[in-house]
């Protein structure tokens, strides 16, 4: 990703400008989305997760591949995937130093995420 | 901006990248469908090649049977479509999921708020009311964070499910910390906590055992509804029934004999629970008893 590149998400009333690698995940709260940041802060946006996804794709292009949409309710930063437990439907996002967030996703989605990361790890 | 297909909960997609990664069984289904189509085409060709003289030709406009299958991503609300100018009411639907008899309460042309204290039963603007947050047995306080018209009345996390009302938007979810609490305080909104039952279409297990009349407030494809059991059920069976109903998010509402009512399209009032729970016997109504209240717009 280009150094210094920022993701800028605007709504009619506010603006968030953040380096993509500082985003741990973005969750959906119905018509709202919440950015969970690496510094522990949470920022709520009055826009739906689909709009955030489209903004990432439009502004970052292929660099947006850093993020993976998981089902209807999550966009995660793949660099922070630390632990996947399919039977328990748990996904832990952590930098293994300062933060750890566990989120819930469907078994099938976690299975696909696991396969994707395995393939990438094996250079397939 | 490029349009993206709505994702299901069992799919993932690399943002700004390739197409969604679907369930691996689907390509097999597609291949099986293609093979079946080719086989049918060959069979038709053989029949045509045989001449078909002894086979009466079907009239071109013979009635045909067709089965309409809605795509999985299509939003299909359970409640009926109503005239937006009509007076508000609650649609009641009796159904059974997994042998769990349920009543669905779907408000139309109504908006939700919270209320603390005894409700006025004669308030004709109310089309649905049910108890919201639990009350502490020791001091009568509200269990968990609670915001009433922007004023925080209670703090703390004892149950991870939450329901927030910001403007006309009702949001149901599960989180340790929800920014919607602050949002509710900033915007004159409402917020309360209860047991989470369904999160993102997945069943959430809860500790309390035993069976009771259960109630919940649910979000199903954006349609907000209340659901009550007609028999006593366990938390697990109730949550499973909600999952099988297609509910995306659901949190508990006070069940058992807690009192409430719904007003249907003909103006008839349907009460549930026991109105006298707090006027007879040893129970005293807490000053902090809370209700979700849907009022006609």
C-alpha cells in the first residue's frame, strides 16, 4: 500500500480520515457502521457497511484487498487475523501486542476465510 | 461507485478484489444442473428425431405449471404492505416454528420509544407495549445501560444484547460496548439492554435454564417485529425458532407474566401477560419498570 495513503469516509455531517492499516475491523449496526481502530478507539459512522465497502474499493483500488468482507456485518483487516475457531464461530483480530478483539461470524464464512489465508500462506 | 452484490452471512469477499467466495458446494450444483439440462436436451432431440407422428402435439397455449422461487437475497417481509397514510396498528400473525407456537407482532405506521413507569392503558396512540429491561430484585433498579429520551438512567453491562432507537431507526444487536448508547444520549434517543438471542442470524446461548413464556424484539431483513411464545419454552428453543424464522438480530424482552398489549387493524386490543401481577400478591411494581412502546405516527 502506498505510504501515507488515507481512507476518507464522509457522510452528510462528518468525515473520518484514517490510514487503512490502523483499522482493525468495521462492524455493522444496521444503518450505522463502527470502525474499531488499532489504538482502541471506536468511531461510529452514519452509513451502512455496504457504503463503507464501496468507498474502500473506490479509494484504495487493489490496495483495498487488505480488507475482507465477512458476511453482512463485518469488514476485517486481514493483517490482524490472529485466530480462527470454526466450531465456536470465533475470529480474533489482534496485533499480538496491544489489542485483541474477538468477533462472531458464520461457520461457512470462517471456513472460507481460513482456506483463503491458507492458500495465501502456501503461495497458491 | 461500483455496485456490489449484497453478501450473505455465509460468504466472504475481498474488498476491491475478486468476486465473492461462495460455498464450495455451489459449483457442484451448477455442474449438476448443466449436466441435467444437457440430458434433457438430448432426450428432447431423440423424441423429435423419432418423428413424433403418434404423439399428439400439445397446443401452443396449453396451461403450464410454474413454481416461482424467490432468490435467496430478495427481501421478503412477513408483514403485509400497508397504506402509509393509514392509522397505525399492529399486525398479529400466529405461526409455529419447530413446534414452537409463536405470535408475531408487526407494527405498521408506528414509531417506537421507551417508557419508564406505569403505562396509561387508555392511551389510544399506543399500538403495542411490552416490558423492556429487567428490574433488579434487590433495589428495583434497571438492569444494564438504559437511555430514556437522551437521558441516561442506568449504566453498566450485565447483558450483551441491546436495542437503540435513534430517530425512527431501531437497531438491535450484541456488543460489550455500543456507541449507540452515546448516540442515544446525544440525539434524544433510547437504549436498553437485554439477553441477546440471535446475532447475525446465529443462535446465542444464554445461561438461564427452565421454561417460560418468552418474548423478543427482532430485526428480520430490516423489518422490526416483536415475537412471543404461546407456550412455555427454553431460551434455546425460542432462539432456535427465531433463527429458523429468518431473524437476523433479536434480544429478549421481559417474558413470563409481564403485561403488554397490541392493537390490531380493526382497533381490537390483544393483551398478554397478567395485568394484576403488580396489584395483587407480594410483587410491588418498581418505579423503574420499563416498556417498549409503539405509537401511531
